[in-house]
């Protein structure tokens, strides 16, 4: 589960960097990367939820 949390943190950092570039510098490619990272975060969060529920049993 620790590895999963690390992956989530990496994706969040990527999202923050690229979203900031899109907002501040109007970088369209960074917006695409931010959306991709957001989608990956969503998938990883679902995995985390499953692992967390399983661990609490």
C-alpha cells in the first residue's frame, strides 16, 4: 500500500506542476499533461480505496 501512496503523490505533483503551467503561462500542452495526470490520480484513488477497505477487514 505504501507504493500505491507514493504513486499517488507522484501523480499529484505532476498535476500541480502542469496545471500551474497551464494557468500561469497558458501552456496548452501542460493542460493536456495535467488532464492525463488527473485521470491517473482517479484510477489510483480507486485502487487505494479497494486496498484500504481490504486492509481494514
